[in-house]
């Protein structure tokens, strides 16, 4: 799935610099696949010609499957605002950052819209076909993939606290502020509540967690490093087990979807 998401960018990058004569190799649901695209995918992904052709056919089938999926501009605005908020930047600041990186605002919005279309297609055509697993199914999956459900045994952090939410948020934005207290802490993961543990595990080393309301104060942790390794008990990791099981099932469902679509698709081979 990740290869398909990156495929358009890889093809565009390679075809821009292609010097060899191009020609149409296949036509899938009215969309051409060129020999230059096949060469590009083969080279960029390090796969055989047959695999490159298969990936490009899937790409065209995905485009055909998404042709009736629409995303409103208001929805795109909402998604962009959400991304900006998650990164603690304003829309003008985001535009400035993208410009400095050589990406136009129009191109960025288009990429967000395309991503949202894929997500909507995925939910409607793939996720909706997967049933909810029973506890027994999850337990079996856990036993067969136990090595995947491990966490650090301890985490070193700096704890920052303030008496008001406004003060801690200002600190997180500016790294300055009055009334901010700090101390170094090392927490054993078994002693952390699941919600806090989940947030800390998702926070990269050197980054800050969102602020937590601790009753008499607001706290944010700067994660320094994660040490050790320990297996998560099934009951504790059930949410992660369900997510991993769902991910596996979605991959299978996606493959089955395109295999069925390929069987009935209009595919014309022009040259091999």
C-alpha cells in the first residue's frame, strides 16, 4: 500500500528526467501505462519488470475505483487546519514553511485532497468489508505474533509543570515562561497509566507530550530516551493487538479487492 501511495511521486520524478523514447505499453480502464513509467518503477523500487507492471496496473485500478469519490474544499480546509494545530503552527506559518521547502500551497492542498480521497476509498471499499474479531481470534493472533507487542521497560524524561493550562501551552510554544517547574524523571512503563503510556510511546525522543491535567497542575513531558524491552501482557496490549490484526486484514482485503477488480478490468496489452 505504501508503494502505491508513493508511486505517483516516483513516476513524476523519474519521467521528468527520462531521456529514452517513451511508448504506451498497456491501457488499463482507458488510462495508459508507458514504458518510461515501467522503467521508472522498476528502477526506483528495485523490482522486476513484471512486478513494476503489476504495481502500475494496481495504481490505474485504484484511480478508476476512486473516480466517483469527491472531497469538498471545506473538508480539505478542515484537514489542513487540523495538521497545523497538531504541529503547533498557524496556517500562514505553514505556508511559509512549505514555500521555504519549495512546495506551493496549491500543490500541498492537492496532495492533502488526494490523500483524503484514498482514505475515503479505503474506508468505504476495504475497511467496511472486515468484521470485528472475537477475543479468541485476538488471543490466537497475539500468541502467534507475541514478539511484535513489546515496549520499553523504562523511559527517561524531563517533567515540566505549571499551575495553569495557559502557562504550560505558552511554554510549549516558546520554550519560555514564568512559573514553570522542571525535574528529571525515569518512569517504569509498568507504573504508568495506559493513556499516559500510550502518549509517551508515540512521542519521539527529544519531543514534548501534549499537556496533561494532573489536578493541581498541568504537566508536559520531554521524552529523552526509552530503555529496555518487555513483552506487553495480552489484556494490556489488546488494543494494539486489535489494531495490528486489523492492519493485516486490511492488507489482505485490499489485495483481494484489486485482484477481483483486475479480473473484470479492461486491460489492453499494446507491447510487452
